[in-house]
């Protein structure tokens, strides 16, 4: 059960590879599949497991989440995500590949 009743929200799990707007690929080993969802959540853990680092940044009145990589001792900003007033960060993603096992209940 959930707050909406007994509707099943998560129908399966598996591996997914997503592409962020600037071309950064993130592989998610244990992604959850919810066909009714119009939004996706990406955890800091998934970002870090792909070798990236996370920083927050304030520019004027705007807050951003920067995803960075370090190559040959140089830090590079690979993605910059805008923050909502709720503390969540927003971006568009593309799915490159998925492999999900859907519950057959």
C-alpha cells in the first residue's frame, strides 16, 4: 500500500543508462521501473558510483548542483543543474538503454 491506496507504483527493476543534457552518461545498476511516473529521481550515490563528484553553487539568487569530473588533476564541470525552491534539482534526461525485469504478479 501507498498514500494513494493499493496501486502498484513500482513494476520492476533493472539496469539503466541515461544521458544528461551535456552528454554525461550515468549507469544505474538498480533502477526502479514505474511506467506511470512522469518524473525520474537520480541519487547522489548513482552519480558518485559513476566516478563523478557533486558540488553546490550559488550564483546571484540561483542555486545549482554541479557534477564534476577530475581528469589528469584538472577539475571539469560536466553538468550544471538548476535548483527548485524545494531543494530538488531539475534536468532533462534521455534513456540510452534499459534492461528491466517487470514483476509478473
